[in-house]
C-alpha cells in the first residue's frame, strides 16, 4: 500500500515524540500529526507492514 506522501509521513511518524514508546490508536496520530482518519489509517497500515509500528499483543493499540 502506498500513497504520494507516504515517505514523508513515515519520517514524521518516527520523529513525533508523543508517539514513541507508548501504546496509542489512530486518533492519536490524527491529533498529533493533523491528519484525517483515512490518511492516518493508511499510514498505520503501511507502518505496521514496514515494521515501524507494531500492534500490542493484548489489545488493538499500536506501539511506536
């Protein structure tokens, strides 16, 4: 899955301190990165596929 701004969005995701080392959901990405739901959801799918994010074993939360 790819979209035109994927590379820059992945870099921004990696550099957002509020998303590092803690569990969060798509809405947190929306708030801190200023994205709409669809863009944030596509970013999450790509980030999980590339190993940038992982899903928490006990819930559906993401871990950066």
